[in-house]
DNA sequence: CAGTGGTCTAGACCACAGT
DNA sequence: CTGTGGTCTAGACCACTGC
């Protein structure tokens, strides 16, 4: 592994893990050259990569700072279910159903590619709109990338919300499909088995690190996903 | 403007314009250093940027080659159903079910805001994957914005495909939801009533003009919508 | 084995923004 | 004015790969 990649990974790790929170001023280039005993070009290559992925912002004479995650956007809207429910004028409630830390199985690693023997946090929770279940959430979090998640109970704060505050993400992929509710989903969402549901499967990256994989199941009529597109030029 | 950016622009220009077609071997780094009278690092910075953006591929000892263009972007994929079906390795067939020109009713104008008395082209069609119905399409086209549509029968060419060729669109809004198939949709898609379906409702603009409104109904398991997102910084 | 890309160095000068 | 990032140089060594 080349040196600038190692530096990039180290920096990413510090940011994604939260050791360097949003707003934190990361070491100057000349400090990093000392720390890694290399030339400034090498350090620069790594830091510029972080800039491109949006994890940091640089200001001359001032330094390089960890980006502050954005407040609101079409993307965020579908990230923070609490805000979504409240935007609909309903009371929001969150409930943790299960929380386990496990070594990633092959099935897990298909959803969230981590190294063999990587440790994942598995969460299952429900979001309510008023008194009715609004959304079922099944989430995997890569603890290698976000070790702080291990010390968070997620009994009060929803994992999506927590991650948004914690981790400045740089890319996400959504897969959206319709399917009938499984018996388990039907029970948890208090709907009949086979009721049409919208399923959103989302992977989120921070630079090159896989952060989390989440499966959101919405009873068909409770949710509409809106996305704006512009043509690829 | 910095030198490596100018080099990058020149290279991009040669590629995008087609002067350097896909597969073309672009000049070696040492040739570019001569051409631009600069060091290899500077040239390298520009070329590596091209690699990141996917425009070129590099092979040691061989050279740097212009990439063959990606078949489909995520956006285009959901615009042209014919290409989508063929990408799945199935035979594609298109069928026009109904075609009428009407004055916009109030209901119509809710879907596609046009002036009072505006004339719309209403189309209903089916897309097949092999012998099975793949997608049901119900479309409104604003004839004030696209008068050419009036002289197109749409009996052979699907309206989505025709519009893509005809109109340079600038923005689109997708609303996505899951629902059970209506009796009419079930009959046309040859599925049971109530089968979970993915519904995509799309409005498309060209500059400020509303071009078209389309409702696409996919049998739940036949379709998955993929969207890439990046946070708004 | 020769030529390409991949990486790195130890400097340098400059523009710019805080102090 | 000072210190930061932004850019660039003129070399160097290495790994890989296609001839």
C-alpha cells in the first residue's frame, strides 16, 4: 500500500470515527510531513483527496477543517425519518427492537462489504407516526469505521439520526423496490401480510469507507419518495 | 488558471469532442511534459484526474486509453425503458394502447400544469420484456411545448425514447411509491389485482417549460430503481 | 528486458488571508 | 508581515507488463 493512501486512510479514519469531529482543524501539512516522515507533496495528495470527497474544507493561512454535515436537503429528508414524520404534522416516536454486535457473516458482507472477521452492529427498530408504525428499519453499521457506535445504546436516538450528526458522508446509493410485506414485517408494521410496501435499501460511504447499510420498509401508502434529477452531461 | 487544470481541460476537450475516440491511446506522460514544457508530476496530476472521472484507463508499459462510454447512466436508465429491458438481456417490445389529443381538464392540469385550454397529448402504452408485460405507461405531453409530438404516431417509437431524442430536458422530479395493482393495471400487466407495484411519477422540465408527466407502473419484482446521491455541501 | 505508469523527494515560488 | 495552502520542478527508484 502506497504511503499517500495510508495517510488518506488514517485521516479518513479520524474523521469518520468522530475522533476529529466536524469543525476540527486537522494537522497542517508540515506537521503531517513530520509525522509520516515524507515530503509535502505526498501529504498534499492525501489531503486533496479528502477535499474532493467533501470530507474537509481548506482555508489559506487558517488550516484544513472537517466539514460540517449539511442541515437539510432532499437527501437528508429521506435520511432522517423523525424530521419526515414531523413534517407531516404527526407525533414522532422511535423504538429500538434489537441491538447486537456480531462478526460479519458472508450474507452480511454482501450487504456491507467489510473485511473478513469485521465486526458489525446490527440494529432493528421501528419509527412511529402518531400511534401507527411508519417504518421498519434494519441496519448494519461498520464498527471498524464508526467505533463510537459501539458505546451508543440507540435506545433513544435513532441510528440514522445519530449517524447523520456523527459522520460526514460523501456518497449514498439507494435501491428502491416494491414488494409485499413479509410475515415479520407485517407483524411489526401492523399491516396484513402481502400489503404492498416500499423498500429502500441504502448504502452510505464516507470517502472510501463503507459506513452503513440500511433496509427501510414503508407500508405502501404511507410514504412517497421524491427525487430530483438533472441530466448527466 | 493553473497549468494542470489547463492540461486537464485540453485532454477532456479532445476526448469529449471525439477527436480522441474511445480506445484511442492518448500521448504518454513524457510526451505531454514536452508539449506543455512542464514536469511529469504536473502532467500526472491531470491524467490521474481523468482516471478518477472514468474518462481514461491506464495500463503499465502500454499507455493511457480513452474509455469506452458507459452504456447507461442511472438517470438515463430510468428514462429509456427499451434500453433497460435490453440491458437485462431480454427482447424488448413496445405497444401503443391509446392516443388522444384533448383539452386539458382540471385533473390533467394538476398533473401537468399548462394554461387553461392548453392541449395535451394523452398516451397509454405497454412495454414488454420478452413476452411478459414489463411496464405500463400513462403519459401526458404538453403540445404547446413540444408541438412536434402531434405529428408523431407513437405506434412504433415509445414516447419516452422519442422525447429523449427530441427535447433536451433540464430537470426532472420523480415521485416513487408502492401500491397494489388496480384492476385495470392488473389486467394490462397480466398480474393479479393487488400485486405490489412500484409506481414512478415523473415530471420533466426543459428550462421553465413543463414538457411531460408520466406514470410508470412496474410489477413489484420486475424493477429496482437505483439512485446515487451526494450530500449538498 | 525495455518502457510505461506509480510513487516519492526536497526543495521552490506564489497568492492569499489573518494578525 | 507571517503562515498557510496551491502549485510546480527536476530529478529518482520501483513494479509491472507486454514485447
